[in-house]
């Protein structure tokens, strides 16, 4: 049966199209664009991605993973006065469990964590006030609040030691104006831990203020305008609109705050001298680690204490990530 030329050409074109779909050219060979050769550019892009990741991955392994493994190893050893170490099984962990100073330091660390979390509501309120329309000088206020955060903790501790001084400190001087008797804030065991906590809150407000200011600015203004038309006042709009939409920023800030509070060291080390009678009431887990490792030459016990603190930090962070599903609202 004769076939019209136009029909034969259409069938030939259809056959070529199908062969190209299977990765073959019109001559039966593999097409480099759609066949096995197509994997080449993908593999090259993967190799390029690995090369970009390699420096960060190498730094993470060298400065995080390897020290973590070494700390875990050292926690089962005992160091001599002139170097060297010997395997002592679980004696260091037994010391951590039995030592009463560990329990006190752990309680102080958790108290620092709670006081650190108190920074968040203060920063949220300040961020909301600074986000009011028509308020002038907001960049100046933001810079003033942020300056303590970028100031060296040693300088912050020295200045506040002077402010807290029981003889000529400005805190007692200000209290005397309203008829309140001052005290030796960092030397009194009943007030020293709270005095350090107040400095910690003061020095970190600026950091969280920046985070919450950015989060509040990301809240759609249409939501506030619709609520205002429905008769909602500023307070109700804050609790019904701003806070729920700010919850991702609050969650991020709370995770950072918990981790930083559990590692509290600088302010305590600067503000509390070794002769201070309130030193034991303000000691954190990290300051106790420093004491064991560098004052008592008990590096093995200090490594065990540090490893347990890492596990506590990881457990609290994991708990925060589990609970965030109940209260964090992602737009």
C-alpha cells in the first residue's frame, strides 16, 4: 500500500520524538543532553556544593565534634600534677554526683536561666513601645539599649561592682533619696545572686530588643487595622495579634537565652572575688568547672561536669523544640 509522503514524514518525526524521549538521537546513539551525559553537570554541581561546605564542616569537626569527644574521654581519666592521665572508670562522675557544691551550682545556674528568661518580656514591651507610630529618636534609643550588649563583660562587671558598692555606690545613694537603707549587694549572700542576675538582664536587653523589633515590624499592618475597625484597643491587639505572630521570634530568643544563661561565667568571675563571702551563693556550673580544672587541677572531674552540662543544655533545647509546636504560630 502506498504511503503519502506527508504521512511518512509525520511518522518519521514521531519516531524521532519518541527516541529522544528515551534518551536516544535519531541515529540510535545516546543523546548527551538527555541521556547518561546529563548526569555530568549534576555531579559537578554536587562537587561544587561539597567544596563550599567543606571549610565550615571541617571547622565544625575540629572545633566542636573533636573537643566534645576529647572531653568525654578525659571525663574517665585523672591527670597528674606534671601531665599525663590515667583511666579511673567512673570516679569523676561519682564525685560530680556526691559533691554538694555541684547541687548548689546547678541550682544557681537554673536560677540564672530563669532570670535570663525574664529579659524577654521586658524586651518585648520595649520593642512594642518603640514601634509606635510618630515616636521620634527610635534609632538612638535602640543604640543606647544595644551598647551594653557589645560592651566587654569584664568592663560591665567592674562598673556594676562600683555601682553596687555598699559604701559609696550610686545604687545605695539613689535608694537613700527615697528613704531606703542600702546594703552590700554583692557581698550579702541573700542578694548577691539577684544583683548579678539584674546586671545580666540589663546587659542583654538590647540584643533581644533588636530581634523583637524586627519581628514586630514583620507583622502585617492590615491585621491591626482590621482589628481596630472591629473595636479592639491597643492592649487587646497586642495580645491577640502581635504576640501570636511574634511567637517564632520569641521561640528563637528563648532558645538562645537558655543556652547563654546555662553558660554564665564572665560576670560572676569579674564581680565575685575569691574572698567574697557570697561566692558560694553565686557560683554557677561553669565557674565550678573553672575552679576544678585550674585551681584544684582536677581536669577529669571538670571534664565530667562540663559533659553533663552539655547534656543538660541539649535536653532543655530538645524540650523547647518539642513544646514549641503547642504555642509557636508560623504564618
